[in-house]
């Protein structure tokens, strides 16, 4: 979009927050870059230039605006709606892969050479993987500086910097303030000081956002010990590369309140990325709803409660296991099966807030040795589960934000017990495919019959072609036809 100068200028002059994260405005006279909704008086048109990423702005010598804080914009929705190598690379960089594994590790995950990835990112984003990771490190450093009392040396290494000098230079270059000055400015603000060990921040999103289906779904399907709804917040444990964490997510006007307890602050970047992915916060709800509203039978559902998101997962392997446990049983039964698995194989953790979170969900390695005879499941489903776990533990199947959607569908479909519903629900919630569709789902078929849509899977799929590429969001609206707990925030 950043190449459409006229459209970008209109967005800046109208301070349209819908375009935050889509592009960044760099001002040639002040050498500052802003988000489109920056509250200051818009610059003259001849003084504006546009970039597709904050990293490209920084690489061109611009520093971040202190008023609109463009580093806190929602992420571009483009990277979640595409499955090509650039989009997959951006999702991995957002997860901190470059900091942990370097550019060679990023390229290996994508199946390309480091040179090819560099060339593709430069062509589309104006910055290579190192520059994009550097911009993200700067944002992580700012969060740690402003929301914790960690010593600056610990902040530097937790944010992914290789040295304190690089950390100081980057913060000064990007924010035009020294790290100590950033902390002093934050201390003078009205933001309450978080409790020791807590990282408290806001997760922005593009309006509208309907929390009912998003948090209602997560709460209704929560696995005891791993997830809970408490005091108006969804809370869960997180397995992370350097340790583990507990997150509390609260829907609020204009943002999601996020409180993180991390055993190692180096996991902050990935923890934030997983929370944003879980809640689908980088979506463009206006574009989605406009497409779905064009169908006269869907339009009333969209108009009643616009801004529905697709509830995802913090771990693709975890969700796949839970999807198998939930085959052909009620939501309550699926939670019971999952809770038993967690109690038997999950890693115990302490809940610092005294809640009901007791375990991490067991990973594939922990489940690889489970005795199928101890599972209270039909024999065929035991085979399905153990085969899935074996593929995940052996590395022949990978489920993550970087997965190739169609290839992974093919790999899942050959596993015993994996029919179209299981494959598509994993594609929708674990892989993040916005066009995943569930025509065989009982709730979808009931909704179709009540709305006058075709009721057979083949006919409904043909009708749903007009909803592409947002059929996963159509599923969320169709599920609202049933009065199910997933559609309501808990009391």
C-alpha cells in the first residue's frame, strides 16, 4: 500500500487509525517517522514519504515520533493473510527467530537460502531480516525499560542485543533518547507502577473488536490447570524457549490489557507475539466485514456484532492434540480429556497470583511415551492421537505460524483419523489461515439451515466462495446463530 501515495496522504490527513501498521509516514524536514493516525498537524504533502515498515524508516535515517509512538502500532494484517515466503518470514521474525537462530536459522525454517530471504524482504519491505529484527529489539527494549525495573544491562540482553553499547546506540538512534531518559519519562507518566516481576503493557488493535466470541471461546474451551477465566481476564500458562510464563489478558476499550509473568525476560518478544496471534489482534476487521457484509444472508450477523476475530492458539502442537481429543465429543468432554493429559504429563508451575494455573500443557516430547491404554478414548482415536504425537515429536510434522498452509493440510490429511473437520480447524486456529472453512461442522450446518444457506457441505462451500479469503471469519459469525457459551463473555 505504501506505494499508493495519494491513498497514504488521505489516510494521514484524516488521521485514520485503520491504516496504522499498514505503512509509516516519514517526514523529510524533521527526519521523524509516524503512524498514519499521529495526532500532530499533518506535514505538507511534499515533505511526506512512505515506507512499509518501521525498520525501513530507521534504515533510511528517520527516528520514531515521541507523540504517536509508531513502534506500538498493530502489526500489518498483510502478514497474517498471506502464505508466501515473505509473510512467513515476517511471522518468524515477529516471533524472535532471528535473535535466537540468526538469519541462517530463519532461512532454514523457510527452505530458502539466506541470500534469497534477504533479497525478498528488501524488495517488499525495504529492509532485510537483520534490520527488521533490530527494529523489533528496539521495541522490546522500550517495553522493558518503561514497564520493569530491570537494570539496563539485563534489559539489553533480554531484548536480544549482543552488547550494551549496541543497545545504547540503537535506543538513542531510534527514539532520540537515552535508555535512562526513556525510563524517567515513563516514571513521570500517570501509568501505575507494575508489581515486581510483572510486565504490564497494552496490546493495540484495529477497531472494531468484539470480545464476546474471542474471549468467550477461549474461556468456554479452557483446559483446567492451563487456562482459566478469572476477574474479567483470560489467563493461561506459556511454554517458552528460555523458560515459561503466565499471561493475563483483559479486554478493554481500545486495547487489550496484558500482564506477563516470565521466568526469563528474554522470552518477552515471543510472549507478546503469541498473545497477539492468539487474539488475532493484527487483523483488519473493516476489510473482513465489508467482504462478508456483501452477502445479504450474512450481513445481519455482521451488522449486529462487527469486528469478530478468529480465536487462535499459543502453540500449534498443543491445539492439534486438543483438536483430536475434541473429535465427536462435547466441549466439556474435550476439556476433561485434556485436563487428564495435563495432570499426567504436564510440567507443574506456580501461579504468582494464586489462581488456578498449575501446569504447562505437555509438549510432543512429553507425550511421546504415553501409554495409549491409559487414555479413556475409543481405540481409533488413541491411534490418531499417538500417530499425531509421534509425527510432531519426530519433526516430520510442524505446526506453527511459519507453516505452509496447503502443504501442512496435505500432511495432516494422511494421518489416520484426520478428516476434513480436524484438518480445517487446525488450519484455522493453529496455522492462522484466514480462509479455513468448516462446512461439515454441526454448528455451521445448523446455522446454514436457519439462515437459508445451502445445508450440504458441497453446496455451502460453493456459496462460501464469495466470502474468500475470509471464510474463517464467516465461521465465527455463523457460530453465533447457536446460543453456545463460546459466544458470550463469562459472568
